[in-house]
């Protein structure tokens, strides 16, 4: 999970803006805020506005104390590791300076050529941002003296400062994270040395390949600890794995990035002019990553993070096709939150959005990986349950209903005061394939009708669709049955 800069995981820089996401309720409400987020009583004169570069005006001080403590502790540990390791590193030779120059030029070309793409991806990213600058920082950790490796990090980070424009404490923390990751990766690689790649052959190459894998794992693990930890502590709600570590596609892209970095290191040692190819590759991969993100955004509901109707329909159609071919059964649940308008009217629409997000997260927790979750619209969700019979579908629907009823959703009211919404009920309509419909449209109509039955009978319950009378197929050999 890249950070923001040249590597991968980002704190704030690639998560939208952590300060916006985890601001205190008072700050979010627009109420006057004094130092440390305390609200000023009405009628009091607003405090003097401070200059953005004044440390007392930093949004950092409005964060939870454990967040601040973790940030400063990890920065102090990281800086100490970098200083001690640099003091004991070898001095660079002339060939090291040549390799440093090649990596610096490649990283700069990559950053400048993909600047607009990175800005668009960063603006759309809701979790960690994966970029491809590890293609240049990882080989630096492997083949350059530590002083030059950290210089590569500095070159990358300075350029990203002018691109990202995030809060200073986010930027500094990300920079320290990248510095520590390459430092520990460099020490790990050196511990298995010496490495003479130009002279090895045969089975010896497998040993070096294994060393590169271990080095890459250390490189990534450091970023998980730093960035994952700060994201988890900075989240106003219980963080999910995807929020902290990124989804499967994010981590696959990161693994590819480290692999490309290893290839860059090999090329730099054996055939340095070929490194220019890696600059072209990073530009192409960056474009592919943006396209993948756009495709994912087109299928995802931005408010809840589950599939939107387009994405859900595509996935549900495929699941239904597989079920029909295997002569199996499936169930469709339509989940309608009872009295949702009352939440919006009482606490405000932001509170309603928090309820929808928590419900979506709970649905992901209580369903199976193969189940298809989507937002139907408004306060309605859909869950397609493949390979399930009527009894199991009833149990699954009741599990969903009970789980939502047990939610305690911490949010803010119209005045920005913290409130907890609990005891919310749902009306769930269920339809079975092929019993209640043989197409997705028929199943949707059947489950929607079942929801209305549940609401008319008092809400907070599960109702199955009515059986559909289907015409009996004509007997064999009678192509024209009587009407």
C-alpha cells in the first residue's frame, strides 16, 4: 500500500485528506473553533486567525492524543534509525554517483510525466494511494550506499510536496516512512552480502532472487506498520482492512511495483542504458492504474463503498448465469431501512450518510465473500446469495436483520454534537431462484413486493416472496396443446 511519494502507502497524501476525514465534530459542523478544537460560546469574539505556517494553527493538534503520540514516536524512531545507519554506511564511489544520477533522472521523469494522472488518482482515492515510484527507490536501496539512497527519497519527496500539497505533518510522516523503509531494506539486503550479480549464474541466481524477495517484504512491512498504524489511529470509526491496507487490486499493484524496482536494479547493474525503458513502463502502468481506478469508480457507490446498481447488476447477472447453468439455486435479499427519513430529518443528512456507511460495512461483515452486495438507491440495499437454499436464505436474512438492529452508529447531529444512533430496524424481502423468478428483473420485482408485505405487517421482519404460478410445459410430442 503505497504511500504518497515515491513508494506506495501514503498518510493523508493518498487517502483524500486525513485531516478532513477525522476532524473533530465541532470543526465539521462549522462552529467557531479555538485552539485544540474547543468551540467558542455564542457571542464570544472569534479567536484571531493564525497564519497557516504557525505551528499553533496546525490541524495536527485537533487529532486524538494517541494519534499525535504515535506520529511523533514513530518519526523519532525512524529518524534515529536513518541517522545511525547512515553513519555506518560506506562512502559512495564514482560508479555509485553515476547510478544515482540515472535513478534521479528516471524518478524525476516519471514524476513529471505522470503528475496530472497522480493528481487525479489522489483526488479520487478514498483509501491508500498506490503509485509507482518504488520502481526507483527500491533499486536505490538495493545497489546504492545509504546516503545516496536517502538522497533519492529526498528528490522524490520534494517533487511530491509541490504536487500533493497536503498538511505538513502528513507530508513529514510519509517522508520519514519512505526513508525508514529504504534504510531497513538496504540493511536487509546488505546482511546477505556481498552481492556480485555480474559473476553469478545457475543456481546462485535463485539465492539472489530469494534475497530480493525478503528485501521487498521488509520494504513493504515497514510501510504497513507506519502508514497502517497512523491510518488506524486517525480513523474516527473502527477502520476496515481495506481502509488501512488497501484492497486486493491495490496490493497487487504494489507487488508489481516492487518487482519492477528489482528489474530496474538488475538493469542498472548489467545494462544501465536500458533503465530508460523502465521510465516508459512506469508511465504506462500509471495510466493503466488510473483506468482501473476509473472503472472501479464507475461500479462503486461513492457514499457506501459497495457496488452501485450498475456494478451490482453486472456481478449479479454473472452469478445468476452460473447458477442457471449448474441447475442450482440462489436468493436475493432486498433490505430497506425502516423510517430512514426520520434520521435525516432529526439528525441531518450527514448522519444519514454515516448510517448508510455503517450498514454497508456490517453487510460486508455478516455475508460470505461470494455474496454480491449493492446499494439499490436511497436507503435500500441488495444482497445476492449464490448456492443457497430456502432454509439457509432465511437464516442469512435474519442474521442481517439482527446485525443491523444491534448497530450503534456514532455520528453528529445538526449542531455538530456527538450522538449515537441505535435500535434501527429493517424490512427485508427475499426471493428465490427459480422459485420466485428466473431472471434478475423478476427476482427484483418479487423481493420488492415482499418488502412491502413486511412493512405492511409492522416492519422489522423478513418476508419471502409469493410463489409464482408457472405454466406447465406441454407433454412431449404435443406441439400444439389446447388453450
